């Protein structure tokens, strides 16, 4: 519901309101249907109001992508913290968190790893994305602590590509179109287990 002009947002609240409306708009319309004017309309403010916090559409998209990476990192960490089976179990669980976040936020996930994101480079976005990569790196290195630096890097790349590739293909409808939700989860877990087993085997 639009807010009355007689009850304007507080300065900090406006930023949050625009981020919230932008997130919902992104999930509904995707990147191509995303406009600052519509975000402002949904937040119940004038079309000029976003300029106080976001000078352009790219600034708001960068904010959403930054928050997306922060949430992704939290999802990965939460799953890993609940895992059993030592470092290998944490690696698998981290992948579960990654896939669950992507499946629950498909448009935001697409934005975070899209070509459009390449032009959204901000210090905050770079730091948030880097933190996710560091989580992935640390999880792999914990599984193979005595491997050489070259093997660790190859396995970090392999694990990341396996996890990201699977969920991206799934979200694009390239795989799993006829599978039930339960079957898809089983396929994802099977892939994650095979990925972790390969990481361990290659390092021997």
C-alpha cells in the first residue's frame, strides 16, 4: 500500500523501503522489467525520491546484489554449522545452502552472477562476493589441508563450478524439468556428495 505524502519516510527508512520494493520487483519482473520509477511507486514515494540514496538504477541493483551475496554467505554458513561428518560434511552442507538460496531467490541470484553485475562494481559488492568465495575456498581447503596450493585451487574451482553449474542449469530449466521437488533435492545432494568425494580423492 502506498504511503501518504503527509507521512514521509525517515531518511534511513527510505533506503530500506526502496531496497525492499526493489527486491520484490526484481523477483516479479526480472532485471529487464526493473525500473527506479516502479520501485519508487511501490514504496509510495515520488519518482525523484530514490535519488537521495540511489543516483541510478545500477546503484540500487548493486545494493540488491550486495545484500544477495551477504544472504548467500549466511545461508552457506548456517547449513555448514548444522552439518555432521567433519570438513567433508561441511563442504557438502555449504553447497546445500548455496543451492537453497539460489532456488529461493532465482531473480536475485541471476542478477548477482549476470553480465549486468559486471558494471555494478562497488567496494561493498566486491567485498560481499569475495566473502562468499572465501567461504568456498576455506571449506575446500579444510577437506584437503595437506594438498599443494595448485591442487587446492583446482579443487576450489571444481567445487564452485559443480555447485553453481548444477543450480544454474536447474533454474534455467535445462535439467530436472520433470522431476519432483524431492527428486531434485536428491539429485543435488548426490552431486554434492560426488563433488566432495572427488575433492578428497584427487588430493590423495
